[in-house]
């Protein structure tokens, strides 16, 4: 993923606004504030590309980025608690679910999990839905800089136990820090290889 290859395409607020499913795409899903937008910025090396902030519910649209001519990267609104009006949140949650279960060109969903918190019930809900729709997903731990080395194993075990219940999951867990750059090259090469 080279900075020069990537461009913002559009923000989508309804299923009929999605671009044609004519190339493969990967998306970043996860609870509000887990670090989806920051991870896209870290992957692309462009700080302000996807808007990140400390306010849960920052990303409210399905944001499409073109990656070269052949792929899309997609930044999603978060699920779970968000600092936004209830009807607005409900609208984007419905869109999110429709997108995640009904996008034929979706190659892989990266399900982001905060390394401090592990898999929560809303994550399980999304994994169950992806599994039902047979969409391959992969767990990515975020904010690894915020946990101590000795805490890693327990959190990895918790995530692994949850993944084992979902055959659509990819077994390898990627540990990342957008802040420190950990795991970013690995994730880049995974995306390149898809
Ligand atoms: P929504 O769009 O609201 O769903 O959030 P998001 O998942 O896109 O999270 P975002 O990237 O906006 O980041 C949320 C907060 O977490 C910001 O304050 C980021 O600076 C912080 N953050 C993200 N990634 C990391 C990380 O790897 N390490 C640390 N320490 N903080 C991070
Ligand atoms: Mg965001």
C-alpha cells in the first residue's frame, strides 16, 4: 500500500450508493473507537486520509478508498456505543449489517478488537453474522501499545477461543499498533496478497 496509490473515493450512506462491485475490497469493522480509521491511516502512511478522533462514532458513512485500480479499502462506521443521536446510529447500524452480509466483492473483513478489552458481545454478534453469510474475516488486535507484554497471551487466547466458534474466521490474529507501527507491514502484505 503506497501512499500514492490510494485515494478517497466516496462516503456512502445507503446500499444503492455503493460503487459497482467490480473489484475486490477489504473493509475494517469493529466497535466505535477501536481504531479503524487510524489503522487505515497507518497502513497507507497518510495521517489525515481517514478521519480519526477520540469521539466514538466519528465515522458515520461507509468510506471508500481506491487502492490502485483493482481494489477498494473500506472504512466502516463502528458498532456499539457511539456519541450520536439514536436514530442516526440505528440508520448506520442497519446499513453496516446490510453491507457486511450482502457485498459480493468483499474479500475479507478485518474485525478489529481492542487489545485491552478483547472480544465483546457486539463483536460476537458481527462474527456470527459474517459466519452466516460466509464472509471470511480476520481478527486484528488494535492499540497493542496500550497493553503490557505479559498481558498479550491471555488476550490472544480469549480471541482465539472466540474465533474457533466461527468457521468463516481466518485463524491468524494480527497484533497492531497504529501509534507505534507494530503489525502494519504484516497487515499490508496480507492485503496485497488477497
Ligand atoms: P469510529 O469511527 O468512531 O468508529 O472510531 P474508529 O474505530 O475509526 O477509531 P479511530 O481510528 O478514530 O481512533 C479512536 C481513538 O483511538 C483515537 O483517539 C486514536 O488516536 C486512538 N488510537 C487508534 N489507534 C491507536 C493505537 O494503535 N494506539 C493508541 N495508543 N491509540 C490509538
Ligand atoms: Mg472511524
